[in-house]
């Protein structure tokens, strides 16, 4: 009888140990497979787009876009602010730039543009101001946490809209402005536009009368 109880306890302990090992293994695998801005940067730096052509070049661009799309919202924001793929973008043709932008366009982005167009002009302005402020805060936080970023670096700064450009967007509508912009301009505005989408989807824009 005591021997049976000891075997039962041993089996129960063994099962718990196996379950614990399986959980730890799953966590490690999930953590290692999770895409991050750092992994995206490593891939971007490991490939010289100028040395690729044809299918290999197109495949590399699709892979970069896929890795960007696999980022969490916070990691995606970090990657946008850091302009990780900027060297690639500079080497792309206009058609490739357009393709990359289409591949990396967030879900619901076009609906956001349409919704923004329907807002009163004052709310358009407030939405742009809010999105710009949050981007600046995210950039400052990144520069504090990123030991590789020199203090006072400006290359990672998000695009800051001039008052003239803000007026143009709020008056003619973001959808019209975006559709008339070049691929380069769309890429430069991407961090702001994605932050604007986050602001609108969160409902912050529609709470209160500030």
C-alpha cells in the first residue's frame, strides 16, 4: 500500500515536472518566434537590396513587408519611428515603393482615411495634434531606452508637420492629400498616419470637448 502511494506521488510529480518543462519550452519558443523591431532591423541590415534583382529582389521586399506586418502595435511604432527600412526604401523603384506601402498598409487604414474626411475641421486638427504629440512622446521614450541612440539624434525623429501642411490636410481632407502624395511622402507620413489611426480607434478623439 505505501509503495502504491509512493508510486502515485512520483507519477504526479513527474507529470507536473513534464508540464512545467513543456510550458517553459513553449514560452521560450513563442518568445523567440515573436517578431520585434530589433529582429526587423537585423534582417534589414543583413540584406543589401542593391545587390538583388528579379525574383530575389521582389522576394526580399515581400519578406521585409511580412516581418513588419508581424510586429505588435508597439513594436511597429518603434520600427516606424526608427525608420528601419529607410536604406531599402531609398534603393527601391517607384513601383517597388508603391508595392511596399500597399503590403504594409494596416488593416482598416482606408476606412480610417474615409472617417477622418467626415470629421469637422476642428476635430481633424485636434486629431493631428494629438497623434503628433504621442509620436513625439514615443520617440523621446525610445531615445531614453535605446542605448545605441546618441542623445540629440534627429535621424529617428518622426515627421513633424508644418503649420502650412497641417492646414492643408485639415482643409482638403487626409484622404485626398494621401491619394495625391508620392510614395516617398506616404512613407514619411506613415508613422503619423498610423498613430492617427490608433488615436481614432481608441476613441480618445471623441471623448470630452478639449
